[in-house]
C-alpha cells in the first residue's frame, strides 16, 4: 500500500500439491471476462480484476466509497468478491496481485464443508448476479458455459442426480436474476 495507485491487494493462494503457476492460461486474458478465471497461485506481481475472497485487502476509504460488501451476496460466502472487485474497478480503483501476500488454502473434499456434492442454490444465483451486473452481454454465454462445465459437470462427479439438481439450480438462477 505504499504505492497510492493500488486500491486493493490480491494475494497468492496456494493449495496442497500445486506449485505456483508461472504462466497464466490464455483464458485469463480473454477480453474483459478473463478475470473470472485468474489463477491466484500465480507467482508474479500483476494488475488484476478480481481478488480471492480468502486473501484480499482494500484501503478502508475505497471500501466505504463503493458501499462495502453486498451482504445479499454473502449467503454461503460465494462470489461476493467478484461484485466487490468489479465495483472497486468501476470507481477507478486498481487491484494488484502480489504473490508475497500468501496464504495456504486448506480444502475440504468435494467443494468444502458447507457445500458437499451438490452446490447450494446461492452459489449459482450469486455467480449469475455478478455476471449480469459486471460482464458485457456478449461475454455471458462463455462464462455460463464455464460455470456449467467446471461446477455442474465436474462438481457432480458425473453423478446423475447431483448433476440434475445442480443443472436445475443453475437454470433457476439465470431465470431469477
């Protein structure tokens, strides 16, 4: 924070068995939507559009200026950081990913202790809300496909019942938002 240009800092998040990433995948640079896929174990300092909820900080005045965290998105603590970071950027703030600010994320199998095999409705609703608020219309389809592929198909472990429930929740989220 010695550099006044930065409104927030996104730190590195490491996981068991995964070394830091030295090169970002091409999807991370995909237009404005690539920020949804930024890999937070990247080992270089770079300006980013999203910070991981488990390792982020902001200047107090920045958070007050953008209205803080939208508590309507904090149910099950998913995707609120997308909205917060998007509002900080829209207000002219900049966020830096700094690998020196590092945490080690301890994961529970199958999506965490609260989520289990079937992700909660709020997971999908919050994701779609963030999409509709901050992503250009022409890029939403790509992100919905990634949500479906990465969380419904892969997250269900190809369990037909889990996949059906999560597909239904995702479709309802799109309709609700």
